[in-house]
């Protein structure tokens, strides 16, 4: 256990003390780490020498000491009607949100197609020159403008992709958390 972990345990479990008292104790233990490191000890050795932080908390707090066992399941079971309402709510919410997300992704695909068309616009001049044997300077400048527009659109495609991906992931994660909490809260 390093200094940060040790001090964090003390800080988290000494919240029932006053802020002044807690800060004084934490400062004392931080000074133990500082002094020990100045004398060539590692953080792990100092933590071992100081002892188990939970035992220290128990000594400091006395009868006020309570630590929940992280392996004990403290979640309460939820009634079946509540689960039903949660799933019905998620169903109707998904009826609205999922098509909206599909529409946004479809718009992004359209933006990709427009970007690709703008970037490849100079290549369309080659078949026209081969077929018609004519060259137009105006079309050349229009295709150069298309390349510039395509580069700007490419930047927009990249930003919108990241945004849509984050939005889709966070919605899916939220949906999964709500359904999990509904089952086991």
C-alpha cells in the first residue's frame, strides 16, 4: 500500500471527526511518510510500519467505528411492479431515442457521402475530358473549390463521428445501468 492509498483510507473513514481534528491527524501521518522517505524507506515500508489503516481508524474512533464489508450485498431487492414500470418507461423512451439516434447516424452517413463527392470532384473531370475532348477552366476551379469544401466537410465528419459515438455509448451505458438498477436495487 502506498502513501496515497493509506492516507485516502484514513481520510474516508475519519469523516465523523471534526475537520480540524481530521486534518491534524492526516498531517501527522503524512509527516510520518515524509520523514520515513527522507530516511530511505519506501512508501510501502512506511505503511507497513504504521500498521493497518483500518486498525488505526478503529483505535481513533473507538465505539464510533463502522466499516462496511465491501463483499456484503447491501442492495435491497426491488418489487416486481417497480421493475415493470422501469422497463415500460425504458421501452417508450427507446421508441423515441433510438430512431433519433438512427436518424443522426444516417445524417452522418450522408455527410460522409457529400465529403467523398466533394473530395473526388476533380476525378470527374477526367472522364469528361476523355469523352467530350473539351477542357473547361471554370469546371477545374469548381473542382478545386470542391476539394476545399471536402476538406472542411472531412473535419466536420470527424468531429460529428466522435460526438455521435460518445452520445450513443453514453445512452447505451445509461440504459444498461437503469435496467440493472431496476432489477437489483
